[in-house]
C-alpha cells in the first residue's frame, strides 16, 4: 500500500490526534544493517553446514540469503534464530549457555559466533541509514511524537550512535534488555509492549514500523494502533498476510 492508498483511507494517517508514539525496528527500517546481519548469518550457517555435511555424509545445502533469512532468523532473537533455522534442516543441538564460547556444538555457541562476525563488520564499515526513514523520524519528532527503537539486536545502541540518530529516541529495547528481563522475542509482542510502556503510552496509541515478518506479527498480536510494514526486499504480500496494516517501500511515503 502506498501513500495514494493512505489518502483514500484518512483514518490511517499518522497524526497526533490518533497516535502518541512511534516504535521503530532498527535493522532494515532505520539502518541498512539488515543486509550485514544476513551476510553474517550466511557465513555462520554455511560454515556449520559444511562441517555437518562432512560428519554425516549428507549433501551440503547452503543457507539461502532470501528465503532462509526471512523465514527463520530475520527479526528474531539470536538464539531463537539459530534454533529456528536448524529445525528447518532437521538438526538438533543442545541449547547450551549464553556464556558459551563461539563453537559449533551448542545453539548459544553458534549464536555467539554470529555476534563476533557482526562486530567485525560494524567496526570496519560505516553505518548506512535510510534517508526516507530519518526524514520521517525528524518529522514525527517535530510533531511531538514519543519515539523508541525496539530491536532484537545486541548492537542496537552502538549502531544508533554510529549512525548519529540516538538522540531522537526516548527509549531503546534491544536484545540485551530482553535477555536481562527474560522477555519473549518477536513474534511475541513483549518487547514492543515494553517500549510503549517506557514511553508512557498505550499500545493502541502507538505506531510500529517493521520490515520483518516476525515483527509485524508481534505488532498485530500486541494490538498496536497501526503496524506499518517496510518492504525493503519485495516482501509486501508476506508482510500484509502476517499482520501489517499497510506496507510502504520507503517511509518517506508517509510524509504529507
């Protein structure tokens, strides 16, 4: 759905009369770091799957950057993503412990490998932002909206600082906080609800901006006022089918 569709449905305009707050996912919505995460997941899983194939004699089937990433890891907490993808391949590993060193024998160990890979890239490249998204953030800021970032990433604050946009957000709910509070990750709505609570608003008065299927599912289940899907990867139908109220290719489409 585009701005033209919104104009035909005025009740979907993002106005201060209907909404008080905006909750943004980070990777793929504010910053172009989703492609970095996807590349790190591919590096991790391809290395693991090659070793698994050598041990079992099964054919090596690489991690698919499009389908596997969208279906099993995008938007999910790190260890949940590992479990989800491995289950899709019929592979079971002991869960282990978050303090496990990077290794291939536990879910947590695999997830910790991915974290190291992302750290390497984050410290070697600049962070790219989506200009249309930042334009909307600035517009909503000027209109007096409260804003938060809700992300499963453990690097959320570092990415926001690197992109120099952290001052726009009154609350940050990231993977570190959800781990600390033992909150369920997306597609559960817990993290978004906490973000709304930290801003002092009811979910029905908040707008969610998400590019991941698990994220729009969380917004829908949490009964937020409006769930905006951000279609960076030609994924509009799936976003709509899983809970997005509207879908745009670029958040600048929502600027009046």
